[in-house]
C-alpha cells in the first residue's frame, strides 16, 4: 500500500496493453455515445473531422481508467480523483493497442486534513506507435502514513 | 441541423433524466473501474472518502455523454470535442436521477479554417436535488453555415 510519503515527482507507473476492437468501440458507443462516427464505418469515413471509425473519447477514458487501476490501485485509498484536465489528442482506431504511463508531477500535503494529501498525476494513454492519444492530468487523494 | 451562426452565449440545452441503478454502477465498474467502493456496499461504507457505494466518475461521464448526444446531437457535425476541464463535484449514488444542462459560453470562428468554429460549452450534470455532481467544460467543433 502506497502512502503520500512513498511518492516523489518523476515517478512513473505503467499498465496495459489493451487492444481496441471494432466490436468494443461499437458496443460502448451504442450504450453511451450513439453517434454515427462511432457506430458505422461508411458514415464515419465521410465525417469531416474523423474520416473513419473512431472510439468515443469516453471509451478511451474508460479503458484508461481500467489501466489506471492496474497502475495506481495500490495507492492507499485506491484511485480517488476529483477531476482534472482531459484532452483527446488523436483518434483511437479499431486495431489500436493502448497503454498507460502515469507520471507523478506534484505532491501536496493537505493544509486542513493531516491524514491526507494530493498528488498531481499526468496520465497519458499511448498507442502502438507511441503517440499520445489521451492525456488526463488529475489530482488524486492519497493518505499519509499513520504516525 | 445547428451551425455556428445559430448559437449564442447563454443558450441552454437539456436532456435526461437518467436513473442510476446499483446494477448499472456495478456493471460499469466491473468492466472499467474495478475498485471496491464502486462494487461492494460493505467495503464502500468503510471508505474514508466515499462512505458508501458511489458510481465511477467515468460512469457518470459516460451517462452524461449519452445525455449530451440527446441535447446537442443536432449540432452540424454531431458532438465533437477535443477535451476540457472535468470535475466530479459530488458522489453519484444508487437511486440518483441525473439530468444534463448544457450552456453555451463562448463562440469563436476558426482563424485558419473558414468552414468551422469552436463553441465553449459548460455541461453540468445535476441530481434529483438539483445539486451539480459533474461539470465538464468542453470546446466543441461546429461547422459554419455554407455561404
């Protein structure tokens, strides 16, 4: 189990790979993001932005979270985040293979609650060409080591 | 179909409601965010932050996207966003009923591409007590009206 005192800027944790199938893209989209460019190859090919079938950004985010639990699930309270900056940098396509690299950026003990602190983590999802497809910069809540 | 010229700051679009069942919370978590506080009521009750079963933030985000497609799916190219600031403000609990209120904040024609512009939208998810549970402030790509 990881406490705030165990972490330092520059530390990296990684997870994956996860293969993105066309079936998974369409299944997620049908339930949560039912737009033609996530569901139908022919329509997606004509879309002026996507130009082909692409995973919902929220599907990428969900796959990233599964990898984040692998990478950071041993943090003291699990992976508990209040939010952050989420950027979809490139489309995720059928057949892509994704992996996660999480890098600790800042550590801040809480001023009001002595049992905890926050850790700023840059959570990057990369594809099989080592291109970033999503970056989520999130502040996680981490317990301090009991005195 | 909505073009950039049809939008103005202050315009609101809404969607929902969606009821959040305990089964849906556990099913999403099992696939994408398998942490005990999203899967097991007894363990969740002991968690120092959650104090009870709560939906994965990514599940809330996915439900919000489904409502966003209802609310903004008639935008010219669909709901196409590059990312933004995502904040989970309050936990989402079994039995909550969520709705979405999307408010246009800024409109900016593209300087380099004359066929499009960006629209800053504040996408708020509210529960049955009208409390915000998630806010995603996102820049969407919207086509301009053909000349």
